[in-house]
C-alpha cells in the first residue's frame, strides 16, 4: 500500500527513538537518592559513574558514525538500539559501583549511535529545504525524553521498585525496534513510497557540482583535513558543553540563587526542559523557510546560527546581571535553552548539507565526540569557578560569570564556523 508523505513517518520513528534514548540516560539521575542509600554511594562514586558514561559516549560517537556509514542506517540504528536497551536493563543486575560503571559505559557506547543514525536517515529521506525542520523534530525528542523520565520513573518506581524502572524503560527500545525494522528502508527501496514523493526527496540531489562515486570509499582520516568537518566540530565542541552545563547545574543554580527545594519535582525545571522542544523545531523551521524563499542552503543555516549567537549573548548577560526573580530566571533560561536547540538542529543539518550521504554519520560522530569531550572538560572549569566563588561566599556570582562566558562562546563559535565555510561547496570527491 502506497502512503503519501511517508518521510514524516520516518521522522516520527527518529523522534520516538530519541525520546527513548534520553529517557534511558536520565533514569539513574532520578534514582540517585534511592541507589546511593541502598549501595552507600558517595558523591565521588556517582561522579565516577557519570564519567564512565561520558567517556564511553565520546568513544561511541567516534566509532558508531563510521560503523553506520559502513552497514547502512537501518542495520546501524538497530544495533545501537539493541546495545543501549540491553545496557539499560543490565543496570538492574548491578550490585556495586563497578557493576553500575560497566552498565553506564555500555549504555554510553550504545546511545552514541542515535544521532549519527538519525541525521543520516534525514539526509536520505529529505531534500535540503526540509532537512532542518526534520532534524529539529527528532532532536526535540531530547527534551521530551527528559520530561517523560520525570513523570514515568516515579510511577514505575512505586509499583516495581528501582530494578523495575531499569527493566521497563530498557525494554521500550525493543518495542521501538519492531516498528523500525518493519517501516524503515532507504527511499529507493521503500515499496510504500509513492513515485511522486520519491521524486520530491531526490529533487535536489544533483544541485551541487560534481558527484559522489558510491563505489569508492571515503577515507575517515581525510575528513579531518576538510574545513567543513572542523566547522561542524566547532559547532559541537564549543557549544555542547553549555547545554551539558544547563542539564547538570541548573538545579544547583536555582537552589543557590532562589532556594529551590530539590527534594520534590520542580515545575520550574520542567518548564525549562520542555522549552527545548520548541526551540529545536522552530530552529529547523526557520532555516528551512529561508531556503524556500531562495536563500542558499549554507547561508540560511549560518544566518540562523548568527541570530542564535547574538540572542544567546544578550540572554546570558541579562541572566548574569539583571535577574533577581525566580520566574524571570525561568523565563530567560527557557528561551536560552530553546535557542540553543535551534543551534544544535542547524549544526546537525549542516553536516548533511556539506557532506555526501556516504559519510554523514562519520562526520556527525566525529563532531558529537568532540562535543562529548567538551562536556567532560568544561565542568572542570565550572567546578573551579564555583569553588572560588563559594569560598568567597558568593556562589551566585560564580554562576553569573559562567553565564557570561557561555554567551560569549556562541559568538566565537559562529565566527570560526563562518570563516571555515566561506567556500560553501559540498564535499563530493574523496577517495582512500
């Protein structure tokens, strides 16, 4: 049976997969109060578990991109989901810090495959004028997954305990996998796709000079010699750590600045995390709309990134210097994280714009790994700053300095990306 607009079914699959991905990684944080009592964890023990995930995630991004480019999106994404679902369920069998550490590292390796596979799927199923919107939709699953975790984990915990939480949330990946295996195939092989939609999807595949010889393999190492690769790396390396900062330290910031009670579910934090959904989709829609109006593809992406950089600078300075009310802080930070997701959406889409489909996952994996490394290093700077200001009795001032640094970083990242992509030609000829 032929289905019109089948490509949006694919986006729904990618969105749902991303929701499950982020749901699974959030579980241990929500169960922390229970697990640290049961297993007598120290804060250092828990930090070690987070580091195990982060290091494994960085390595996994580097490996998974190349793997997915080699075996294809359908198989590559399937392997990733199986790996992270099994790892998620394996937490239920852990009995020590080492056991949980192995489970967390395994989860990091598996979950790393989500974004390289999803971006590659978008490049296969969407013409350039719709890729940012499609990317924004699936990327919004990161926020939805976090919010779902806030709701679902306590419900499961009450009925089935902490082991049940890991088992049930981990099993969701296998439910998704059944739909993926049935519904996904590249457009040229998808029998449910109408001829008209296939022509539309492939309408701009020859809109750049040159062509990709699909019979030749593109060297993974040669990707590092390309300025386009470093542009995507910059967009992740410098900016991803800011989002990780928001995810890790926002509760502490609100506690320090506004005496927020962290022992109960916070509507303030739920509002902020939910706002990222809006930014992810809106950022994709904005650049896609510019392309439909006739803007060159790369110019549209960079135009949105410039808007984000300027707005983030204004927002961060305002948060650091003028906010004294909790709900004003919630409003401004909600806008900031939403706008950040617009940045993430367009950086991901730039990879599919500038590189042939054969290496999109590899580039996204390299860039994602860079972002993960930044996410490991930036907290060290944050910790030093906060310790200095805490010693001086002004912890809030430390957060204000970090907000200012974050705002300036967006503009620095945009300038670097702009100069690295002044030659906007797509990569089309690379061989071993």
